[in-house]
């Protein structure tokens, strides 16, 4: 199974006591990169939210937007902003002293100034609302995973298609290889005939060079390993868990065998097929960047 790292999920709750909306967006990234934007009401819950996101969504750039508003009358409580009051009072007293005016009514004046009262969240209300908010977050995560799974189906289909094409191209190589060998044999026969007519011909040295030449051009092991890597790639796709990193490693091994076949074949027909293989492999690598 394949999951995309691109995802989206929304969940909202609206009742007589509160209003909360959750929105999650995810994009591809090698590691988990969480960005949480929310009201200060639940700032103390950020670590808990972050751990929940990384445990469920695992990898990718993760953006969570949390909007919360309580509808209860006791959701906020007023408190004196002492630092602001002192600042106002000291400024007014300084002016009053300069003007030789009385300071008796300064405090009354200060208490009518802006921001002398500050509103604070009622912790008891937040404690009651948090389970509702947490449930909404979990539901938004579930929807994000569902979105990722749906996107992953399209990715998996594309990956299987590219692997199938590489397998088909490999079969073409298997057909072309004996023809290549026949041409090499004919070429070697002609070279042997030329060497045998040479007075400086050294049979033992020629045999060593011939063995080296044959081993250098043999691609049977590469064909076998490439077949195994292609099968392993499909087996990994068939596992219940999405594993983009593992697929990436297998793709590297596939590329290594394809490159070796191309360099060792020394045959224009096989090299044309290898170019087609590389084209499909690039598609796999590009798709794999977005796989969880």
C-alpha cells in the first residue's frame, strides 16, 4: 500500500458552548516538520498536539490551523493590568507635579484609561472544552490520512505501471542479448584470425585478455539482479504499510543495474532500451518523493 504525503483534512464543532474548527494540510518532506497555528487558549497543549500529529502522520510538512471560541459567559475573567495602571499613574503624577496640581483624583482617572483591565481565559472552561477540541483534531487527522490514502492509490498505480514497463524492457534486453553475443563472437573470430597470423601472437596472453573481455561484457548477473529488484519493489508496494524510503533505496539499486547493463552491453540496440528504462525510473523517483 502507498500513502501520499500530500493530504488535507477539516473538522469543525459548533454548539451552544463553543465553536472550534480544525484544518490540516500536509506536503512532502523527508522528515516531520510541524507548524501549529492556534489561539493562545490552548498554547499549553502544543506539545501534545505536535506529538499526536507526528505519531499519526509520520512524515511531511504538516500545518495545523486551530480556531477556537467559547460561547460561555464565564469563559473569560477580568483582571487588573497592574503594569499598565502604574505606568499611567506615574506619567499623570509627573505631569501633575510639574503643574502643581493635586494628585487626589489621579487613580480614578487612571481606572478609566484603556487596557487597565485585561481578560484572561477561564482555566476551568478550557479544561472542559479541551476533550471536544482534541476529538476534533483526531477526526481531522483521520480525514487527512484518508485523503493521503486516496492520493496514494494514484501514485501506486503509476509506480506499478513504470515497474511493468521496465520489466518489459528487460525482456527486450534478454531477446537482444543473444544477438549481441553472436555479433561479439563473430568479431572475436575475426580478431583471433588476425592474431594467429601475427608472428608476435602469444596464446596465453590472448586467452587472458579474451576472458577479461568476455567477463567485462557479460550482463547476465545484472539481468538477474534487476529482475530481483523489480520483484522486491512490487512486494514492498504490496505490504500494508507505506514505505517511501524503502522504495527509494530499491529504486537506487534498480538504477545501478540499469546503468551497468547500458555501460557493459556495448550494443546500440540494448542501449536504446536502457534509455527507455531510465526514463521510467526517473518517473518512479519523481513519484516516490511524495510517498510516505
